C-alpha cells in the first residue's frame, strides 16, 4: 500500500513539473494588447502627429476622383467639392445681354397656341346657365354678385347679361384696362338712368335735365338718388380688381354707385388679394356681395393683352407709366422743366443730352425757375425718381437726358400736357 501511494505521488510530482500551475488573474500586458486589437487606428507612433483634417475631407477627395461613382454622397459634400473646384466664380454675363423677343411677336405666338379642353369648358359654361334665374333673383333683392375662380369669366358675365338681364339697360366696364376713368363710368351710368326715365315718362314730367359731364362725382351720384321711380340699370364690371380700379378712391366711388337703389352690380375678380380692397362696411353694406365660385378654366386671352409680358422688349412702356405717375405728383413748374428737357431730346436725338447751363437758360426764358439753385433742386428730385440721368458730353460738360426711347418720351409729354 505504501509503495503504491508512493508511486502515485511520484507521478503527480512529475506531471506538476511538466505543466506548471497557472496563476489567478490576467497575465501582465494583456490589457494593453486587447485595447490595441480593438482600436488599431489609435496605435500611432509617438513621433507621428495626428492630422488636423477631418475624416470627411479624405472622403471628399476620393469622391472627387471617382466622380459619380459614390451614390451615398451628402449634399454638404457636393457644395464643398464645388467650392474647391472654383465653379462659383463670377461671370461677365448680364440679363441685358439676353436677346429678348419683341412683345408683339411674342403675343402673336401666344395667339397661335392651340386651345385645349374646349368641350369641357363649354360644358361647364352650359352648366352655369341653370343658375341664371337664381342669380337674377338675388340681384333683384338688392345684392351684388361677385364671381371668382380660376379662368376668364368675361364670356360668362356677358352671356348672363345678354340672356337674363333684359329688363333694363346694361353698362359694361372693362376693369382690366389700365386707363379706365371712373368719372366717365359714373357719367355713363347716370346717362343710362336718365334715358330710361325719359322713355318711361313723358318728356314734360322728367324733373331734371340730362347731367353734364362737367358735373362732379358727388353731383352725379346725387342724381341717382333723387327720383323715387323703379328704374334700374345693370352695371357689369369685368375685373373690378383690375389695375385701373385698385385705387381706394375709385373703389369708394364704385361702392357708392352700388349702394344706389337704381344700380344692380355684377362683377368678377381674378386677383387673390382682391378682398383687401374693401373694408367690412363697403363689402356688406354698400356692395352687399354674394360670392359665387364660378371657375371657367378659360384662358385670359382678352385680359392678358393689357398686361406687360416679362422678358420682352416692352420695358420702356413700364418705365413710361412709372414716370407719368411720378410727374403727376410734382409741381407744375417741375413738370414744365421736364417738358423742356424732353422736347430738346426729341428734337436732338443724336446729342448726348442737354448741358446744365443751356437748360437753365431755356427755363429762365420761360420764367420756370428764378435761380440755378431752384433748377438743381428740380433735377435732384428727377434723379431720385430715376426720371433723368447724367453723362459726360463730348466737350466734357455734364449732360442731362431722359432714359426713354423717343416714342415713349413723346407719349409721356403728351400725357403731361393733357
């Protein structure tokens, strides 16, 4: 027994000598090696300095080399690449260098465009005919009809007036025209009322004579409220929000006209900001609008002829209109000084302009200015409103000229004189 145990102990001792016993814990240096395996990019030599460029720059450089082969590029990456490639450099091209087409040529091309969906538009207008009796009843109750919606409503209003409004005279106002005269409109309505009274009564029983065009707007509107008869006139206004009717005084005059018991108003609008033309009192108590959604989807062929087209050679017309508005707000002497300058430019189209001393002499002879200081004050006002410009003449003097073509300047002087 002792011998066997001794043999076993000797074998165990030999095995322990062949395989040494492991100690508890991690071996020395294993933590550092594990960290190095997990983050190999951080194992940088002590002498090497880390790069200050972000990692996205190296990605962008690779993207610049391979072009569009990287579909995962971000929008920020695109603009950064463009900044480095010099694409954003300024160029010498200008809008004035564009070969723009003549306005009349462009309008002729628009007229030749084929019309689309004509059958559907005709069916839509035919469907509105079922509401004509209802609209007529609403007019007879004292309300005003205001039609809105996409598309020209000129054909719809004219068809409604010719079909249903036969028991009285109708006055049509084209509000899309820029030269609409509100006094002429009121005078036409008053004349129509007077003619209707004259037909309904003997001539010796008509209380008043025909109103004269020289009467004021107040007198013309009072004429519509004097008599108590049942005469009524229909006023059809195409685009009551047109450029010639957007003024506050004009809208107030139309509201006073609509509030007269002899007037029944039908109008249309196309501008999305048209409701801000009226306050609460005008819309409810004077116009008494009933809003009718009547989209026709028809082209603005007639109304569009009065709107200046963009990117055409008609920019001078817009400048002339602005000049007219500015000159009307100036004093008569300032208008006369501008007229002297314009007449000289029309009679001498090849000159660089009118020198200051010659303009002062011409204005002094016509008793328009008393000193050169007054003339310079007028010229400063002209220059602030971009009515005139200065340029160096052949002899070195500063010449004054109007930056408008001859035909536009001629029409401008005619409007000032009238």
